C-alpha cells in the first residue's frame, strides 16, 4: 500500500501521494499552521524519511515550519519514537498569500475590551456610540445558541441585556432546536433571516456560540443567497473544523446508538447534533462547501484554558475545573492542541476571518455568566461586534465586498 500524505495548512487541507522515490506504509497526517492562508497551487511540501519508517500504524504530526518567503526553504526534523525521523520542508513561490487570509486582531481586541469594561463600570457607552452607533442603527443582531443550550439557565442573558438594554441595539434570537443537527438548524436560520428581511429590511449580524457558529456557517454555505442580507458573523468558540470530543463519540457505535436514543427520547432531537461536529463529518462538508470569509465579514473567537488547580482565582475557575477539565485533558492528550475544554483553539477559526485568540477562557464563558469571570459576556460581545464593523469597513474599502 502506498503511503498517503495529508496536510492542514492553516485552514486549508491538502492531500497527495508521495513521488515514486518514496517508501512506507500507512497514512501520515501533518498539521502545519501559519498565521495566514496561502495559495495552495504555490505551496510546496517535501517529506523525507529513513528506512525505519515502515511500521504499520497511523501517525499524526504537528509541525511549526515558520514558513520562509520567496522560494527560500525551511526544514524541520520530526522524530517519531520507535519509527524514525521525518524531514518536512516547505517553500512557496513569490506572492502566494491568499486574499482571504486570517488576520490576528487579538491586540486590538484587548485594547477595545479595556475600553468596554471602563464603559460598563461608568455605565456610559457614549464612546461606543460615537464610533459604531450610526452603523448599528441599521443592523439587527440575531443570536444562535450552542448544543443543548435551550436547557442552560441564563445562557446569552448577559449578552442580550448588554446589547439590547445598555447599547440600545435591536436584538433577537433564532429559534433553532439545539438538539438537532447542523442541516436542520441551517434551514431554520435561512427561514429566520428571510422572515426578518421581509419584515424590516435591515442587514443582519449573526452571533453564534459553539455549535451555533457551525450552524451559521452551514446556513451561509448551503444558502449563499443569505449573504446578500447578512452584514457579518460573530463566531465564538465554534468547532468549525470539528472537535475531538465529537470525533471520539462518533467512533464508538455503541455510544452513537445510545446518544441517538437519548436525544430522541429526552429532547425530541437527534444524535446528529453531536456527530455533525466530528472531524470526519466537518471535513467532508468543508471540502464540498468551504466557507468564504471574503463574502461574509467574520470575526472568530478561539480560546484555551489552563484548568489547573494552581490557576484558580474564583468561582468561575472552580466551575471550569469541575465541568471541563476532563474534556480539556482528553483533547490535549489526543490532539496535542490547547483547547477551551471542548474545542481546540485552532479549530475555532473560520477561513478568511479576523481572529481573536485568547489564552484564558473556558468554553462556556462567552455566553454563560459566572461570577469571577475575566470576560463578562456583555462587554465581550460588544467588542466582537466592534471588530466586525471594523472588518466590514476594511473589506469595503478594499473592494472585497
């Protein structure tokens, strides 16, 4: 059997067969990450391995290449214990950067967040309205909830109170079934957008947390006509590329059968709400329906948390350790990636988006307020909306949209 090589470059996946000089058995999957997307037609990857690399087993390898520019080559050696050494080389042709690359806006996020907290403490949001208020007058902000969040008391409460009561923005929530799969919810999002457009004609901002962000991305790719009515998207900790937790469940037939029965009997839902978030299903969908951040301005929040006992400073941290530490440990052990307890930070960034990367946020914090949190959901959402407006204006100035 010929070896197959898979690579994930930033938010893009590449596949290929080794040339005829290569030898080996099995499949080797490389995750090669960069701060930006590149034109894959101008990206070159070379992998060399020694004679010991002939063991029949699958390997996953993460390589940080620090890509060189303009034809220069950068090589990293990767030692696989008991198997051998790989030499991975990447080089690009001149001007290979994609027009729809991810932009890291974390520094801008931190600056705006300090301002938002100061405005909240003073109960004075004049600064926000002076900068963003005129744009917000013509927008409707629609929230989309995450998995099973119909049953979370207080979910999105602080977000909606802050945007609606404090900032005076027009808000609503799309009535998805949080125990249904992404395709069913995408139809609900489509219908809700059309309904609101017919009623008021406003441009819409879609705000999704966790699976809600995935549901939004599926709706916009399956029903591209929605893009004409959507001003932009705010996605918080959405497992766009999948999550290992769902992948693990989907691999066990017994667990799949149990979950299908439980969701049907208890909630009238379906186990697809979990399985649709597996790496296998997400990558299969993305290959056929890739998200285009050039068409719909998008701001993504991706985070990870320590969950160590030594890092606890309050009730919020204690709740996180109690509910999410086990999941965080499993994801990190199996994938090697830092995560928020359910979603790896790298899997939460949609193609073409402006990315906010946060090092100390649990998966529930953007939408479920717990005393002691470092990120109050209200000011947090205000800042992400501000970043979205800035991104939209930048893309308009560039003639992208």
